[in-house]
C-alpha cells in the first residue's frame, strides 16, 4: 500500500517527526534558520 494513502501516520513522514526530517534533509537548513529568527522576534515582542 502507498504510504500516503495509509489511514495511520508513519514515523517516517515529515509531519510525524519534523525534527528528525530536518536533521536528515540539508534543504531544511534555511527553514530552521527562518524559524529561529521568527522565534527570537516573537520572544522579544512578548517580553517587551
């Protein structure tokens, strides 16, 4: 059966394990950079 059509989530899917997927995907490095910047700006706004 195609993993995309299974009714239950797979541990190998990015949605089930985003951190593991990011570590294994070089293309996710810019994404992690953007998320880090966003988290820093959000925490700065909330603390002010």
